[in-house]
C-alpha cells in the first residue's frame, strides 16, 4: 500500500523552524517501519517543502505555503491506499483523515495495526 503518514508538522510550533523540523522527524520515524512492512510510505511535506522553496515561500502561512502545503496532501490522498495518523493535535492531519474516510481509505492510528504486505 501507499500510506500517507499524517500528524503534526506546523501545529504547536509557533512557526519555529526547529520545532517544525522535529515534527517532520517524528513523521519520518514511521516511514522505515512502514517500508519494512512492505509498503511505500509518503509524507506530504516530502513533496511540499521542495515546491515551497521553488515557489519562493518565505514563511509558514504565506501565499505560496497556503497554495501548496495542504493541497499536496489532498492530491496525494487521491493516490494513497491508507493513512497512518500519528498522535498529536493537527488540523491538517485531521483533515487528511476526514478526506481518507470519505474516500473509503483505511486509517490506522498505530504503526502496530498496519498489516504486513
């Protein structure tokens, strides 16, 4: 399965770049275990962050950020088979789960619940 890993990225950081990097590291920590289970892990920021740089985004919440960050995840969800929702408050991740549920995708809340391929 192609599994979108969803969880806090910007939430709770006050736009502090170091805290955002830490949140990304938490998302990425789930990627290798998913891969080892036989799946392809995906994190929206892996696609969005390079696009933001190319688009000239200067800070979270600016025009390019709003144009790209969340829409990337929503477009990815059209290709994904499931979502792994990591813990932590995140409106964006909650929206990913809402969209996934509407599309009939499986949503996992613990890595341990994701079956091996």
